[in-house]
C-alpha cells in the first residue's frame, strides 16, 4: 500500500484459476504459479515517471519473485528475457533459431536466436 503512495499507479492483474491450470512449459507464458502480477506506471513527465516507478518497484520487489509479464515490456529490468520467460527461455531461443534464423521478426525486446 505504501508503494501506491509514491505517485506511481499499481495495476494488479489477477492470475490463478484457468491461468494456473496450464503447465508452465506449455506456452511462452511461464508465470503459471503466480497469484497476480503488478504493473507499475506513472502518467507524468518521463524524469518524474521513472523516479516514481523505480521507487514503487523497489518497495514491492521484496514481495515478488523477480519475474515480469512479457506484455509489459520494460528495458529497466536487469535481465528482461529471464524475467519474462524464465525456464522457458532456452526452448524459446531454439524455436527462434529454427523459425526465424535471420531475425525478420525483430523488435527491441526480441528473443535472440540460440
């Protein structure tokens, strides 16, 4: 609750139920045992927003598992691919190498080929 008072907004997405009935290695989405995810954002000028988000994130980090939902891309993550894909990352790198060896489906937070 204190993190919500930093000027950042915390959006909690509920997981569980049907989300957790699928095996963690069945899809690219590895976060199958989480109860929810938290998206931290701030609608302010970029300098202010970065500061607010960093402060709120630091406050909630001890309660998380270090993972992050890949559809909330964040270049501030220290190891985003590991945070987004966890144990599925080696398999996804192999798939990338097989089906997109030339990197035609590239974007800023792309999975590089194995």
